């Protein structure tokens, strides 16, 4: 556990981010998760044992982590911002029944081409969200 903590601190410092207990806690929490939580879910998780973070602190920590590209905000449903510490290129699957979100490795979907877009549009990146029903809900 101590080695993991040291690695988190080193990663944050490498990105030029001042390491505060709150930023550390938010980043460590996200690194352990695969569920793409909202800021409110992170706050609830952090405060389970003893209240030690405020909503404003979690939001400012997430903003700082996003600015240095350690975390990315993902918009997989209208009006809901979720966070992901997996900054490698990947897509998402979202179950329309239970809302579960799962990563899809980048190479599992064919590369998209953009030749058919109207002239003047410059694509800088893309990410696909696949919507459907997961195997748990299908049963």
C-alpha cells in the first residue's frame, strides 16, 4: 500500500501538481474504480469513514487532476459528468437498464475515418459510446 501511495505522489508531482491530502484521496479513489463515478459518488465514498472532504474540495481536486491530464471528464449521458482515471484511449459501453459503464479497448472497434465530413471541420479526437443492455440485465 505504501509503495502505491508513493507512486501516486510521484505521478502527481511529475505532472507539476501540488499534492494535497484531498487531491491524493480523490486520485487514489479514482485509480481503484472502474465505474466512472460522478463527483458526488467520489465524495460519498471518501466520506464513508469520517467526513473529511467537502463537495467544493472534491470538485476543485477533480478540476486540477483533469487540467494535468491525470483524470478525464466523460459525458456519457446528458447532464451527468463522470470521471475516469484511465487516460489511455478507449471507448465506453453504457447499459440503458442499470447504467453500468464499462471500458471498451480502443482496438476492439474499427478506426473511424472522417473524409466524409464537410470541409473546414478539423477532427482532433473522438470517443465512441456504445449503448445497449449488459449481460446482467439481459438475464
